[in-house]
C-alpha cells in the first residue's frame, strides 16, 4: 500500500475526523479511503449518463460577490429549466437548478463548476 503525505486545512481535518467518527472507522487513513471511494462512485455514476438527462443540480458556493457561477449559468442557460438562488451564512450561496439536457452538456457544466474550485458542494440528483 502506498503512503501519501497531504496538507489539510483545519476545516478539512475536522471533516476527516467527522467521516471517521460517523462511519466508526479505525483511523484517518480509512476515512480518506472511504472519501475517495465516495468520489469515485459519483464519477462512475456521472459517467454512465447518456442521452437526455433530467434532474436537479445542487451547489453551495463560497463568496456571493464572485460572479463565476453566473457566467457558467449563462453558458448553459438552454439546459436550465428552473433555478433558485438563496443567500446562506458567511456570504455563501445555494444554487438549485432543474436541468434537462444532453448528458455531455451536463458533464461539461459540472466539470466547469468543479474546476473553478469555488464550490463547497456539487451534486446532481437524477429524476
């Protein structure tokens, strides 16, 4: 088994400890493996999408004043059937969008959102 050294913020460490405690894992290494597996499962599920897909995209993003999400929404406006924007604590925002589009468009949109590195949560729920 390989060994990897990783620098984590205090918040990431708290979240790692939460994963460990919630799932009753023996250590942080197990918690990291569980988190990696969860991410891989999401990637695989998204990779199975074909044709027209419909569902709800939920995003929690940092910094209400940063317009990056607005630019992405404008590029994919043909996919967005309904959207809701709500202000949260600490200048965060909740974005909820009902989408209907080709799976490749959804994959591109989600890739853009994640690659910005400014969202705390991104999840597509299939209809």
